[in-house]
């Protein structure tokens, strides 16, 4: 069998995330694949029109897609119509782009941080959330967002300064984020691979690398594993990759902050297996896609 060719989709050159750290993440993500003989190339998701020649297309670095909603949706539909071997699949890339999916998962029984969704953020909706969640600290962010974009912390009586300008989501501020941070469990090919802990800098609550979050390897507890399994059980589609970001809720139990199925950093540098699970998942997906294409070709003859 010839070595599969894999495209990893990258930011739009017109988006500000094109000037971020994605190149370093691309190299870390591609390194174990290349070491196993897989051919890996980067392609901008907004410009690529030659993806049909790849055995597998991974949208792992489409950072900035949340600022180009209609174009992103159109692109995922086009890739589907072209029959690309896209993983995760187009339907996942669409619904996971809007944090309204948290409500869907919660209704399905997943442990989710309590969330109030509003069409527009204002003081009235913040006061309502503070009363509903019985807390004096809140977080507000856009329903479609990434990397703490337009995210604010608010307390009753304070003015509304900044925050989302469109549809928003409001959650209780969880003080545990400052001390325990956020736990991310990475699943590859449907199986648990590895986990990390992300802590913010002192005095901050943002754990992302863009804000100098402190990232270390983590061994998840039984409760964290159980929460992750309950969350994944609510997803109908097969997933090549998933990152489950958990925080300790007001009840002391691990709860879902975000289910990252579009463009998560997989933090393979913290994988004790050296990326072996990622390689296996990619090879299996490429092989399945090849068999599907062969089946279609036979149907046409």
C-alpha cells in the first residue's frame, strides 16, 4: 500500500489567526504522522480547491473559522458534495461550531456547565443568569467563538464593558479554574489517548496558550473519565478526534466546558504513546475512505 496523503487545513491568510502560532502546532501534529511514512501537507481552508487528491482531510487548524461563519458553512457543504474524506465529518464541523450544542448535550444527559443562551448580551440577561445560577460572578462569551474571544467576567452591579456583540452565552464563573484549571481529555479513533491540565497565569482565568496558560500532562480521575464517556455517548457521528475540556463545577463534579471537535490542539507532545494512537486513527480513516471510493467506482461501472 502506498503512503497515504493527508491534508491538514490551516487558517485563512486573511484572518488574524494566520499570524498566530498555528505553524508550530502544524509541525507538532504532523511530526508523528510523517515519522510513520504518512505524507502530510498544510492547506488553507479558505483557499484550498485541490483537496480531492488527498486520502484524508483533517480540519485540525482552521483557526479563525468562527469569524467567517457563512463561508465556513459553505466550505463544509462543498467538501461533502465533493466526496472528500473529511474527518471529522461535515455535519460535526457545522453543529460543533455553535456552542448551542451544549444545550443539546445537556438534554442528552451529559454533565454540562449551566448555560443561559441569549440573542443579545445586556445587563438584564446578566442579572437573570446571576439569579438563576445563584452566583455573584459570571462569564459571558459569543455562542460562536474560540480562544476566549470577546469573553468577559462580570459581577452584579458592574457596568457591561465589552463582551459579545451578537448571540451570547452566559455561565457561572467557576473559581476552580484559577487553582485547578481545566482538564482536557483527548480521544483518538474513539478511544482515550491522553490528557492535559491547563492552568491560567496568576490573576487570570484564561487557560489558552495565547494567554500563556500553563500546560502539563495529567492522569484523569475515574470521575473525569466517566464524565467524558457520558459526553461522547451523546454524539451520533463517528469521531476521528475529540478534545473534552472539563472544569470542576459548583457541585464539585467535573463538567463540560467545551467539546472540541473542529480544530482542537491535540497536544501530542504530552502523549505518552508518542502519537501512536493518532497515527493508527489516521491510517484507519484513510483506509476506510479508500474502500469507500473504490466502492463508488464499482457502482459507476
